[in-house]
C-alpha cells in the first residue's frame, strides 16, 4: 500500500470513529437502491442520519431537507448524485452554518471541481468509496482487535 493510500485509510478510520451526524444528499427509501441500503445501515449503526432530497418530505421515517444548505450541521455529507451535480452540491455545502468535516462522494463518483472547492476550505474529501463498506470494514477490524486482546 502506498503512503497516500495508507494515510487516506487512516484519515477515513479516524473520521468514521468521531462522526455522529451524516447528511445524505439524494436520500430515498426505495428498496433495492444502494442509497436505501446505506442509509438504513448508518441508522442501524447509531448515526444521526439527515436525509436531503428536493421533493421528498420524509425518508426512512425521518424528516427530509430539500437542500443541504438547510441542514445546520453534519459531520459528513455523503453524495448519492451523478458527478455532474457534485460541484453544485459542494458550493451548497460551503453555505452551511457549520461546515462538515468531510464531503464524501460514493463509489463510482469523482468530481475534480467539488474536490478543489472542498480542499480549498480545509474540508476532507473522499471519492469513489462506499461509506457502508468503509464503516463495515472498520467495525470488522475493531472486532478482530477485541478478540485478540
């Protein structure tokens, strides 16, 4: 594993250990959709999940916000949107009252423009990684450490 990948893995591990509130842009509770599986998993893991969707009033039984700008605070903002929308959402994140620790673009999503905007403001960026997969892997590592203790 190269140095960048190693430090990135450590940064993600640290982020997931301290994050409590996660806003999900593109949230929808449609069975079979990746966003539904991820949202339900994060809720089950005890995270305070904030759904963001322009038309839905509720998602997963939680009140949905029409825009990330209306979310007062989130530790992580996760995007389930196509890459062409990421830069626009990054601009909206910069309008939040309290900026997040991380702007997370789900697996398969990259945006140089969004990454540049976020990094210029000191906000960590994760691209092309699934928060469910990363969190689950961290849980497995922790369980292994407990068994070996």
